């Protein structure tokens, strides 16, 4: 890595009024700076999920339904695995 790239990894999120910043509807604009520092982007599955979840608005009813659906989708396998372990005892 070159010297400038290291600083870019830990750069803060751009200001919303910055005229040089890409539009907010472009993919990858809702990733937290910590996720970017770990190397996640909207091109990898984990980064795409974080970017998608970051776009959800709690004030919109449909977005809350989608958030609950994601919670069930990712939480149900964990609950079933724990039940399987408890059933084995």
C-alpha cells in the first residue's frame, strides 16, 4: 500500500453538503467508516448487506417491515442451532 491509501482507509465519512461527494443514491454510500476500514465495500456480500441495511429509514413502515424480515432471516438459523444443541442434551 502507498502512504496515501492508508489515510484514505481511515478517512471520515464525507460531509453531506460536499459538492465533490458522490450522490447519496450510489451504492456503497451508507457503509460506516469502520466497515470501510475493514475492507468491506458494496461489492462483497457482507458489505452489500450492511449498505442495504444502512439505507433503511426507521420512519418508513415498509422499511421497518424489511428490517424485521432481515432480523428473522438472519436470527432464525441461530435460534434453530441453539435449539438443536439444547435438544442433544
